[in-house]
């Protein structure tokens, strides 16, 4: 069963969704298996980022913007320059993430958290978590 | 009651907006490239007649949504006085948006050709992709309404407004003034005007019928409005002129207090278009009080009543978009007066007005375009 979570982004930044992922795993009843986090979007991405220093999150987003800055000469002009850049960022970083589930919880390192990375906010967003195993 | 083409056009407006708004939006999305949107520094909207009123109404949406200086000129002023030095010697390429439903009105074609000859970026908003105006433009935003019985411009005016509004929303979106979601919400506001127009037809028609019966024998009418409603005042006067031949004048609310207020004939009716939450509302209230003291027969066109006789339109629409709603009571009043007085639009294009029957009075004028380097 897929768990779906809604969120409203307030700009282009990384948003901690670890608690929601843990909740989905816990409520699935799966003790050993795999959790897949998936975003049904093309201008956002999902990833694991070190959380103890919040400025590290800013660094990640800043570097993403440095790699793929919002420019006005993208060929994709149906939407906006930020949207066009967001498509590239989303493709390069990815919209799904697999996590090992063990002992009824996602296996994360001590400084790891799961982040929803918004590249075209503010927007109404959602993400899904599917847990398989036993 | 005879169902005139003019009335049928008014009653079809809701369906017209419903059927065309997303198609116009799609065209507006593709008319100007992203780099060209970002190069904009100044916008001039121009047209003649109804197209000038559309430009005049939409200039405020353009200014608010794009954050750029934007103004509207009639096409003669634009072509022969304004465009020659629009950039003021600075290194940017002004955007000139030239509006003409037929695309053949001489002065608008002249404004577009002049603008292009002098290096401006020209966008034509027209129903005729093969017109002289389209040929004189860098880009064309098509705004053709589905075929309908001919009448003094109602559907064509609505399509021009819709095109100008969608293009303004798009420009602000691409320029990063707001998010895609917010742009989408603005577009849905325009789409929702279809229902608001239908509601307005139902609410305004019976009031218009009573009002026309009272005013049917008047030789003059005065229309007032400010901001976007200044364009509506011009449009209302134009519809009455075209439909009935009544001498109808339009004026800004403030300017009225300085000028026409002193008119000796206090029997001339006044049509005051004043949005309830409009920036000019407080001044409209003061002028309405002056009119009452003079004994001038006055009706307000508003989403919030101001005078005893009131032509309503649907509430909850932002002032920027309201000219699309104003069409309904203003054109209905023209139609009722036309029918009561047994008139034909444009005096039937007969007798002294025969020159206008084929549109040649506005299309055949000599076009003058300066040399690019003169």
C-alpha cells in the first residue's frame, strides 16, 4: 500500500521528510525489506543530506543552482525559466530513493535525513512511500 | 422583443470566454520568447476605437503584472507622436502591442509599421493572421472569436481584452514576478469570468430595460470612469454612439469635476462606472453627490450600488479584469436604446455615412511611415 503525503513548499529549499518516511514504514508493518520514496513531479527531487548543520542544506541547494542556474535561454519555454532549470535539476538528482528497511525502520546513518528538494517553489507538492518486504 | 445581433453578442459572451480563454492562453504563452520577455523595459499598447479602449483598459494589468512602465495611446498619437522616440535614446527595445480585430485599420497598421521601422518589438493582437497589421508585426497573438452575427464590437472587444490580459499574465510569469501556480490562479480568474458574465447578463438586463425606457428620448449621454473603468466609459459611449447616433461623451471622473460638471443642461444623463473596491471609488462617491445636487439623472455601473439607479455586475472580480464585465450592462444599454429608437448600427451605412459602410473611413487612410534612420 502506498502512503501519500502532501506538502506546501515555500521556496526553493530542502525540506526534511524523514519523519513521514519513518511513519510510512512503521505503519506498513514491514520489519525487513525496502522503502521507496517517489515524487510525482518533474521540478523537484529527493535525496539524503547531512542534517546536523542546517547550512549544509543551503550549500547543497546553492551548488545545485550553481550547476544549473535559472537562465532565460533554455529551449523549454512553455513555462518559466525557473521551471526549465527545475526540470534539469530534477532529472539529474532524481525523483526516487530506495532505503533499506530493517528492524521495522529505514536504515539511515547518524547524520542522514531524507529531503524533498524543491526547485520550482512555492508549489503544492506530494510524495509517495511504498514499503515492500515482510 | 426583437433579438438583435448586438444583444445576441452580449448574451454569448459567457460562452465565448468559456470556449476561447484557454486557447488564447496557449497562444499567449507562445507569442513572446523568454529572452524577449526579459528584455522588456517599456510597453506601449495602442489601437483605434474599441481596440484603443482594450489597450486603455489592459495597460493597468500590464503595469501591475509585469512591473514595467506601461501606457496606452490611440493609434494616431502612437504612430505620429509617441513611437518616434519611445526609448528616449536609451539602449533598449520597447514593446509596442498593436490591437486591431480586423488587422486592417490604417492608423494601427501605421503605428505597427512605424514601430518596427524604428526598431521596436511589435506584437499584433488581431483576429486576422493574414492582415496588414500581422504583416507589420514581429509576433502575432491571434484572438479570433468564432463566427457570429455582426454588431458593434462586443465579442471582438472581449477577445482583445482577453488576449491582452493573458499576454500580461504570461509576461509577469516569465519575468519571475510570481510563481507558475500564481499565474495559473490568475488565468483561472479570467476563465471564471465566463460565469460572472452570464450572471451579469441575468442581473443587468431588467434594469437596463427600465433605464432605456426612461432615457430613450435623450439627445446626449455622459459616461464617466477612472483607471480601467475609464476605458469602459469610452466603450459605453462608443456603443451608444454606434448603435443609436446619440451624442455620447466619455470622461475621467476627476476631469468631469473640472469640466463637464458646469454643463448648463442638467437633463443629460450620466453613466458612472465605478468598481466598489476601485482605487477611484472615493472620488466617484464625491462626484455622485455633486451630480445629485445638480439633479443630473445618474446611473452607476458597479458591483456595489452607489446611486438609486444601479446597473449591477457580478461581484468578487478584481478591478483589473472588470472591463470584461462592464461590457454587459454598457452594451445592453446601447442595444435597448437602439431598439427603442428604431435605429440601425452606424446609421445603416447610408446617406452621409455611406463612406463607412465598407470600413473605408478607417481603413483607407493614407499610411505614413518614417524612414528608419530619419
